[in-house]
């Protein structure tokens, strides 16, 4: 089934949409790869970190400090500490003024390019390349046209994803992401709660969108999105040949 036909099928399945809302994961769902991870890699490769509290390495040793930050993040992923890894990645935004983020994200996207490949950073193989998933963007636009409110609920920095959405020409949607505390317009090391990470996505939906209404539709790509999808009436999975895609096939959820 072509993308536009599948999109219309999903929208029809939602029924009347005015007054309803849908929730979308961002990284690997709206786009291929991860904007926060790409931002962390860019900051580390170019020794641009401003947060002095990430590792026990002298901050004036810029390259050594950046290397240790990247390796620490990778270690959290290797140990399966996903929430800790996501929070750690967003902590790297500390020290940046809110007004600096749009330019930073633009530089990251330009540096990454759209070709999907692997790059070596401090001896670690990491994904390179960022691109929009057109069918997910199409679904988002179709829902909005039908009167549905759309929210992006992401484990990345809220300000980073908000900037990326604008740069890539996504519809003007509300973004709920991980938030650094702020001090006079500058991001601090502290992270505000609740964080939209794994089951925390449902907590954020209840706190910031609706305490009692459930999403008419949820879109995600990995098991980290499962709590949000299970909380949504209609489940849409971005097919990546992973455990969530397998679960979607077993349960008859939509795959795009």
C-alpha cells in the first residue's frame, strides 16, 4: 500500500478528530537516527561542550574531556541504562543559551548530512546522517488537517527537537521533551521532572496534555515507546525490524 493510501487509512480509523490529540516519538520515528545523539557527537568531536560537571576530567583539557564524555555516554548505552543515557545526553546542553540552540541544531544537521553511514568517534562506531521520514511527516500533516492536535513527545532535549522540527519543515506542533533547568536564559545541568523517557512519556502526557483523555493515536519506533503506544487508542509503529515491529505484527497494529 502506498504511503498516501496508508496515511488515509490510519486517519479514517481514528474517527472524528476535532478535539482529539495524537502523540509522536521523534528520534528514529519522525526522522532516521537521533538528533540528540548527533548533537552530542558534534559537541564532542568539536570540543564545544560547556558543561563542566559531566566527567572527572579537567575541563581545560578540551579533547580529553570531550572524549571521556562521549565514552561515558556510550557506556551507559552498552549497559542498557537507557534513561540515564538520555538524561546524560541532554545534560550536555548545559551552558548554552536558549537562543543559541537553533544555530547549533542547524550546524549539526548540516554536519551530519542525509547519507546514512557510520563514523568513528573516539574509537566508537556511531551512526551518521539524519533524514526525515516522509510518511510520518505526511501522517502528522493529515491528522492536523482533520482537526487533530499533534504533540511530539521525545526523550531528546525539548529545545533541540523544537528547532529540528522547524528546520525540517514539520507542522507547527507542540513539543514535549527533556528540559534543562534554566538560569537567566542559560541551560543548567539540572533536569526537570517528569522526563518523557519510556514510561515517563505517559506521565508527561497526563501532566502537560490531559490528565484523563488518552491519545487517539501514538507513533513510535522502539520498545522505549511501548508505554506511550499502549496508552494510545491506535498504535502506529515505524518499521525497523526490531522487537516493537514484531509486536506490532503480532497484535495487528499499523506499520509504516
